[in-house]
C-alpha cells in the first residue's frame, strides 16, 4: 500500500479543443486506454462520504485506489493488484477493510478514459476523452505539487489557448449518475 497527495485543476473542453491540444503537443500516437471500475456499498455510503474507490485497469495492470478529500487536493491510497485478484473483486466485490474502509463494496459503475499527457511547467497536463454509458466528454487535468503555482500556470494555459473554464465533475460521479 502506498499513499500520495493529488492536487489537480480540471476543466471540460470541446472535442475540437481536445484534438487541437493533442496535435499541438504531438501526442496523437501516445493515447492510452484506462478503464475505471468504481465501487460502493448498496446504500452508496462512499458517495455520501465523498470517497471514491476504484480499480483502474491499464493494459494488464490493475490498481485499487481510495481517494478522499483533503484540505488541499485529495489523499490517495493505492494497492497494486494481480489480474486474478482484480477480476475476482470486479465480479464478486471486496471487503474494503484492505484499504481502510469498513465496508463490503461491489462494482457500481465504469468509465473508460483515453488519455495522453505531457510535462507542462511545474506539473503534468493530461488530455482526456471519457466514454461512459453512451456519453463522451473531454477535459484537461493539470496535476501539480504546489497549489498556488499550479493554479497560476493552469489559468495561464487556459488564457493562452483561449479556453473558457467549465467546472469539471469528478469522473466517478459522471459514471455513477449516468449508469443504466
């Protein structure tokens, strides 16, 4: 198990802007798929607690992540999983005490992101196309270590590219709200 602090700034963007940015940064051949499988209790305790629990699948790699809100950004706890263990959890649910949550949880939603990234100023910028339950959206995420510097750089990036800020809803919430 390992921990990290996530500080990110996000905005929704248009499909056209997404393609322009991917081209500008030369990332057309560096887009990879990641499938986010979200978990919760039957009575949505995690959603109510604003905690996200997911298994992210990238190729043949699986990682269980718990994200909780913090004063600055989010605190993340990660556990790397074998493919067999991940597939078992996806099919049957899991006792989330393994990641310090006192619940039994089951998969409740899924969202696939086609992501590319590049170093930018003091952080990493991500261009995401997310697909879930018949919907497609696009966003920019800028992950940094310093909130003040990151916000300044994010605002500058938006101004430079003439992008209007549109508040981005968490991927887990989008998937949960649109599941069938």
